[in-house]
């Protein structure tokens, strides 16, 4: 009996040891099991099938590209923390979601999902960022390839569903391959309106904070702080609405919007963006805002801003204006509009947009230059 008991104890200890470092997803609570082996201290690789659910009680180390392949799903529960490797090449560190795959980021205000740098002294561009590709309509073509991550994107379905993002803190992103090839904080390539996006906080992105390339995904409650290119960017026929956008720390433009880089006036569908309740604040002296509050770029398309607050520290010109034929025609047609606004007293050049509505008392994202209450969770 004693020998049997000792043998059973040894086997039990061995079982505990074998499970200590890995979270094999075949043992999670999902009914749709995956062959992907989840390692807390070595998060990378292709999730080829099934559903992988992270454990919110553990801090994961991203050691390479983590790619959710078509047909698979990645679930990230509230309170989960992912840190990039402190030693791996920064451009190799990213999370990507292919067409026909899903990511469900299920954070809450009390327990957001956190994606950040693992370095002792974090800085912008320590790692790549989050990239999502969908089957939405893009005016650059139905089978584009994302400039980072190498994901195919675009199609014919603007209602496509890539999952959901709720309460995500993502920081120190934007690593660079070159001056023209860089990650953003969060990039949406051809993502459809079936994808639900709310409450994203980007901080210290080496490139744009959030960018939309075509598609029709909508987003609410975006807090974009300290971006070292543009803060909010959209292009390539995006047909979406961004509601409640607080921007501070502007290097280039607060908002950059374009139709198509290579075919500014002819590419269809024309970008049709609605930006509702937005505050733009330059931030400290290191931020120059040298492409103004709004950069109406490369055909521009249709851009409608409602309840826009631009702080006292922004440049005297409200907008930087493209001079290509498409952009000029769209402005002349009244497709660049601002309805209800409050501009800092120093803004004396408002050439470009068609202005209408109230000219004072507008609170932008909710509290003018101050952080709105809906963003209190980011503190």
C-alpha cells in the first residue's frame, strides 16, 4: 500500500510539473478545441484552427508574430496582460488576425486587456501592434497586402465580422522597417461593420495611433495619446463612423483622411468618413502638429466632422489641404464639412472645410481639452 501511495504521489507531481509552463489550449473551456499549444512565456506562431482562449491570471510574453489564421478565433478575456519580449527584434513582434478569422478582446473598464512593451524602460516603437484584416470593400482592390504583417485583405462584404474589441490598452507600438513601412497601434485593413469596436486607448505609438484602410467598421470611445505620426488616420474608401475621439500629443495631424494615394480622384468607393465628438490637443513642446488638426489628403473624399473641439495650442491653420484635382473638386462640392465647433482663438485660417452650426461652447469628445469621463478607465 505504501509503495502504491508513493507511486501515485510521484505521478501526480509529474503531472503538475508538465503543466506548469504551458497552457495547452486543448485543455481550455472552449468547445472548439485548437491544436495550437499556448505558452505563457513564448507567445507566438500561427493559430490554425479552433478557439484559443488566454488566461487572464497570467502575463504573456510575445516573442514573435502571433497570427490568427482564417477559420480560427483568439479570445482575450478581461484583465489579460501581454508584454512584448524585451530582447526580440521589435519588427517581429505583432498580433495579426487574417481574413475569416476572429479576435474577441473582452476587456472591461475595471479590467481592460493590456498589450504593452516588456522592456524595463519602455518607449514608442518597442513592438509592432495589432493588425486586423477583413473582407470589406477597399478602393485599392480586393486582394491587397498589408504593409506590415503581410496579411491579404479586402473583398466585397462591408458587413464582414472579425470579432470585437472592447477596452483595450495598447502602448509603445509602431516599430519600423523603414521610414515608409511602420506598424500602427491598431490597424484595420478592410474590416467590416460586423466587427464591434469600442474603448481603445493607444499610447506612445511610433506611427499612427489607429488607422482604417477601407472597409466599414465603426468605432466608439477612442483615446489616442502621443502618436509620432498621425493620431487617427483613414484611407482607401473607409465608410465608417468614429464617435467620441480624444486626441492629445499630435506629431503630424490630429486626423489624416484621404481617398487613395495612387488614384486620388478616381478610386471607388470614395472614402466617406464621419467623425463625431472629437477633441484635438497638440500636447507638449515635443509635439509639433505640423500637418495641422486635419490633413485633408490625396483626394480627401467625403469627410464630415460634428462637434469638433480644437485646443488653443494647435497651429493657426486648421487644416492642411491637398492640391490634387480630386481633393479640390471634393472641397468645392462641399464634401469636407465641419458642423458645430470650438476653435482656439489663435486659429485664424479655416480655409478648406465648409463650416456651419454653433461656433462656441462645443465640448468635442466631452470635456474640451480635458479627458472626458468616458475615458476615465484609461487613467
